[in-house]
C-alpha cells in the first residue's frame, strides 16, 4: 500500500491532496490533554502551567520530527478491526480519513494496536519485515536505527491520540465501550523506549495519568 499507492498517486483522490502536517499531528496529541486528562470522566484534572509547558514542548518535538518524514499513502486507522479476512482475501475498511503521512503511522496503528497486544518479539520481526519488503519494492535503503526511533515516537503520538479519542467517545458521544482499551493503549506509551528528549513529557504526563506511573 505504501509503495504502490505512492507511485500511482491520483491527483483527483482526496487522500493525495492533504497531508499529515504539524497542526494535524499536534491536534491529535492535544486531544489527549483534553479528553485523557482535563475531561476524563472520573479523573478530571487541571494541568498546571509548568506541566502544560513541558507537555506542549514534548508534543512539539514529536510532531516536528514526524512531519519531516517522507510522506506515503497513509490509511490513518490501520488496525485489526479494520482488516477483514474472507478466505484468502484481505479487505481494508474505514479508509475515509486516508491522507499522505509518515510510513510509521500505519505501522504504529497496526503493531501497537489498542485492541490486540502482539508482544515485543513479533513487533520487532514485523518492523524488519516491513523494511525488507519496502526495499524489495524499490524503496530505501532504510536507516534501521533511525526508522525504529521514528516508529517509537510515532507509537507515543498515536497511542496518546487513541486514548484521548476513547475518552472523547465517552464524554462527548456517550459511548463508554472503548474505556476498557485505555489501559492497554497507555501501557504502550509507558513501556516504549525511554528517549532522553521525551523525558520531561513523560514525567509531566505521569503526574496526571495513573496508567503512566
């Protein structure tokens, strides 16, 4: 999908006319501040100014890096519940928000799935498989340590956004069905590699989010 779609971009298709730029990535992360902290039902907290400054600075580091990555066709919600198997065929649904974005976005959605924990060993294998197949398709070569760093940062961004979205569904839509998935989703953030640059962000969020302690 990432390789073939990029080579056959249709200028009339909306997915190729919009891109994951810093404002959209930042909006997704701020969604967590609002619905994962400030308006989280039963856990409402007001974020102190100094902590908010650290959180915003951390968000800024992440989205600046992700927005600088080469764009590919990005499904944007590529996880197990949107991949349907029938016989030998795979069907992909819920693609209406597709746009151009970093390759690690779909990979983070799939491998750090809010609904299924694949385990670290399988995730490592799948990241390597992805890179090998992209290179075989004529993309790359990839700097593997750099790609893994981008993947880790994207997982933080994506899973914070997802947890915020689950809170939004509860508070705004009156749908609490996703609340049970928040601990797994935030567990990925807690267990992600500890990059020094993101230390202040982690510490500030942990003050307000029990799952990150």
